C-alpha cells in the first residue's frame, strides 16, 4: 500500500467519476478532491478486513476490487466486483457502530481515493442532495444482495452463470460490430465463487454456451458474447 496526496484534483478529480457527486459544480469537485487521501494497492492486497469499524468512504479512481465473505471453513463467496467510479464503505457513514461485513481485495493494481466520515458529513451539509444519492446507492446494494441470496437459493447454476455473463457485459464489456467482448476481471476459480458453483461447472457451462453459439471463449481471460438478447431469452 502506497499513500500520497491526490494528484488528480485539477485534471481528473476522483469525485467526478462517482455518480453521487455528479451534480456538483467543477469548483466543488476540485475542493473535495483536495481533501482526499490517495492510496495505491497492488493486485492481491487487502483493502479492508471483515469485522472492523471504518469511518472512510472508498472511491475507486482506477482498477478493480472484489468484496468477499468467507465461510467458517474458509470458502470464499464474492458479493460484488467493483471498478472505476464505484465506491464502498458508505454504510459506515450513517452508523458509527457498524462494522464491515465483507473483506475487500484488489484484483488488479488499484488506486483508491478516501474520504473520512467527517469530510463526508461536511460535504453533505453543503450539498444535501448527496445524502439522497447515498441512500439510493444503499438501496441498490441491498437489492443486489437480496437478488444474490435468492439466486443462490432458488436458481439453477446455468441461470446464475448466464446472469453473470450479462452483468459482465454491462460492467466490463466492449461493444463491437458483432457482439460484446468481455475482459474477465476475475479468474475461473473466482467466477465459480461469484456464482456459487465449482470451477468444473463453469468450464462445462461455458463450453455448452459456446456450442449453442451464444458465446465464444478466447483463452482464460476473454469471452465474446455474440448475442445478448439470445442470452436474455435463455433466462426466460
């Protein structure tokens, strides 16, 4: 972990990439960026361990992280995969007694911009609309968690894998003339943890979808989705 002053304040303020700050004028972007603490994490490093208190909002300026929980026998369940412009730690901003209910790891070299609770409290006092946007973000996270729990409990593995592919199309895909190219942000083993199946099941289902002409596999790090509409229809 390397910490330094945010050097993007003027040219590329971190806050400009975050939807909750999108309504702020340029001078507010710069003002907030000047009080941000800037931290660099290497791939594989832990940003936050589960179970500790935190008074910090974490903004991903560049890179990707995974938010995970671990079972008593050490098995990982990946709850979220976040990338540039995403943020986490917002729950602690509203409740001083709250502890982190997940661990966070960098899945590639990642630059994080941090704002303390005191900083956020002041920003919200001066810009009340940010409070509403934070609450909307919290409800979206809650809905995601509820959907994840429902999917793991009721949907078969094939449906969960298709849902993941469609999610990755939106978050990590590059649109091309004949489809969408996904640069996978995590390994096959981590994908298995994300959808709650074995790695062997992931390989089998990828092969099946490839045989059906829905996707094309390009090594271990890329998937070319030929038709998102066909995948959505597959869910139905």
